[in-house]
């Protein structure tokens, strides 16, 4: 069996990776759900949870918005302030889950045509895993909130 060259794998990932136009459409009025790992990563680099997190009534932890955009989006520069440390959901985007269609590429993304089938499949697998993890965390958060005595 031939050995897999890690450098070739990296080249393939770059070759089949979407190209972001940095338009900011995906950062506008974001509903991005965060995993506990995303939150911990951002806290580790110096951000305070209260500044970037909101918990919805279903127990999901979401990115906050500021003036209509993700708190980490720099509107003037059209860039993410935490790009290297961005949440996994942001890394996977524009691949999303639709209740009607399953794993798809979000049609609001201007660069929809740069997402290859290979990338869609790869990110789709990551997305399913992330959604399962986030769902379990939200269930835990809901139960924890119900058990808090006032």
C-alpha cells in the first residue's frame, strides 16, 4: 500500500479550498453557534466571554453582534479580528445544514461557486460532528439552567 504524503494532502486542501471575498455578508447579523471549545479558545487568547457570547433560551451559545455585525468583524477593514482563532463554524462556512436539503453551501455567500464537491463533503462531515457536539452542550446548558434555584 502506498504511503500518503502529508505535503500532498496539504496542497490538495489548498487546491480545493474556497476563496473568501471578505465581503462580510456571513458576519452580518450572525447567528453563529459556538462550542465550548470555541469559547475556551477565545478566552485563552484574551477575550472575555461576556463580550462575545450570548446564550439563547434553548441553551445554545452564540456569537454576539455589535452594530449589526459579529463582534469580531472589523467593518472598516472588512476582516475578522480573530481569523486565525475563529470558531469552527466560521471555518466550515459557507457549508451549512438545511432542514429541507441537508448539507449545502449557503447561497448568500458570494463565493458559492468556489466550494468544490470535495470541500463540501469534508466540511459536511465536520459540520455534522460539530452540530452533534453543540446540541449535547446546549442540552446540558438547558438542564443546568432549569436546576438553578432562585
